[in-house]
C-alpha cells in the first residue's frame, strides 16, 4: 500500500525504524513507541499522526521564522518550478531569482555586506567561508594566514568543515575531526564557567582569550575568527555585556577577518534583522541560512563585504555547489523576506511579543529547578540547577535532568530542546501572546513534573 498520512502510525514507525537513519540520534534513542510522526503544521502548531497538537517552541530547527502553512511560499515555489525549475550560475549565466535575492540581501544586511555567495545550507556556507578567508589572504600575498579561531561549544554545522569550525567535543570525537588549523577559545558561559567572577569581568576575560590566542598563534598565521552572536545549539549562551565590544575591539586591532555565523540569529530572531545589529558587531563575512527561507526550502549563503568580495573576485574561485543559488529556493526566500518585512514581524519581536515573552520567561527563574533564565528576542534558555545560589550543576551524568524535562515537555505537547541541563526555545517569530501563555504554562507544568 502507498505510504501516506493515513497509514496506521505503528506501521509508519516500523518502516521508519527499519529504513531511516535519524540525524543526531542513537538508534535506541527513539522511544520504544517509535518516532512521533508529524503530519502537518500551521502557525506555531504541529499535528502528529495520532491527532495531537504540539506547540513547536523550536520553530523546527530554529528556522521556521514566519511560521508554518504560508501558502504564498508554496505559490512562489510553484511559479518558479513552472518557469525555470533549475539553472546554475557557474559559467557566465544567471537568473532572476538569484539576482533579486542577492540585491535584497544587500539592502537588508548591515554595513557593506553587499555580496552573496550562495550555498544549500549553513554548513555548506561555513565550508565556503573557510575557503574564502584563506583564499582572501593568499590573494593579498599572505598565504600563511590560514588558521581560524573559533569557540568551544560553538555550532557551525555538520560537514567536515562546519563541524571542525564548531567546538562540540562529541562531534570532534567521531570521524577524524577537526580538520587542521582550527583553534578554540572558551565560550562566554558565565553561569557554568564564571566561578567567582562578576559577569562583566568574566566577559572581558573570555574576550581577551581571543587576543591571547592571536598572539600565541602569531597574527601572521591567523585568517579569521568565527562566532555566533548568541550561541544557539550550545544552549542559547548569551554573553555578558562586556564581551562583544571587547571582541570587536580585538578584531579591529589585528589583521583578521571576523565571520558572524548568523544562521540562527539572522532574519529577526534577536529582534533586529541580524544578531550583529543587536550586539553591535561589524563582521566582514556573515553566514546565513535557516530563517532566510523560514526553512521552506534549503538555502544558505555567505554575505561578503565589498573588500572581501573584491579580493576573492580577483581570480577564479574554484568553488561552488550544484544548488548554489537554486532558483526555487531563491524565489521562496524572497517571498519569505517580503512577508517578514511587510508584516513587520521583526518589529513585532522587538516591540511587542519579544518583551512579552521576556517578562514571562524571566519569571521562570522563580521555579526551584531554574537558575538563570536568559533571552534575546525570540531565543531563550533556562539553566537547570539543584542549587541556585551556588550555580551548581547536577551531579548525575550530564544532561539527565534536561533530558527528562525535554521528555516531559514532549509528553505535554510542547517542543522544547535540552542541551545538557539547559532548556532552550526558539519559537516561530509569529507566535502570539496567547500562544506564549500556553508555552509558558506547559513549560511550568513540565518543570514541576521534574521535581
Ligand atoms: N551555524 C549555526 C549557528 C547553526 O545553528 C547551524 C545549524 O543549526 C549551522 C551553522 C548549520 O546549518 P545547516 O544545518 O543548515 O547546515
């Protein structure tokens, strides 16, 4: 029989377990019942095959910024598929969706990030960035500048390049990672690592590790520093206020490129179009993906400053993906950007629903299990702790309480993720006040069930 939404759930789960390898999942990590089958979605709500309505407080994987079910994007895809379903821009050709999206991105991006090199995902775009920054310095007659500085517990993707730029120990432990010439400084996670320092002093200390690393490696060997404005997959780590100005000062002082990985923070997540604007950063390169198309089509890219683009354009850059600038993905992304703009969704996050969520989210810090509650725009985290005043970690193996809490949320029809013992959310930016109330109510209930 045809495999459709109408097939019994148990049979769908059996076929899934038999044939489908899930990313970032231990085979036995699927519950005995099997993976939940998501059948359709609208706004912030997912339906599963058993009729449950689940509030998706992760916007898929931090990507469905305009919410599910926007027919305009389906129509944009259909129009484009009928007119020109595919063509590339490699060999002296181009097409309207790639041009229009590039021009729109140049308008939206801060500073002189006026040029886009398209990729199919955030990981691919970060692979591109590794090649761009090294090629940039080679073109400038400084080929020794190859090393890239990143941060422990950063996430920059799952390809060999992306996962090497990332600082996730669990990923580095598999498959021969990281590739050479990537170096890591500590993350600005005051709650877990700040010890007796004030957040401000700790922020400065962590920022100055960048300077120390540049000096240790030799400025003449360092190509770039890469960072997420707010570390997402690492647990929505919001740096102390002292951190970013000091990082920017260091990037300005030394001759290195600054790559802001805006794959999560871009397109309204932090209450401005880009996290770099919220945090006062001036990157030379930005990685974009996810919210660029609200996840309706796979697309990513690297936004380059005038200077970087000019240098890279000096010779043929031997790099590109079959789906770089895919016309259907570009058309869908353009329509997504139109909706974000015309419906003033970013402004709503900044002025209305963002502050509303902040007030409710920060109140969760009153829960006995919650230490800090952090939020920027529409990305937020809770640090779970057995002892708030000592900022203690649970003694049990890392992640156990967070794992239980995540499962309680799931059972209560709320998708909230855990990273170790941090609970994180990143809801669709269109979430309403009423839906925020439901999110918070289910979060409280799930936390209570962990006591
Ligand atoms: N960079 C950041 C900051 C991310 O959060 C992600 C994905 O979560 C990536 C890069 C990788 O993007 P993709 O999964 O589209 O390859």
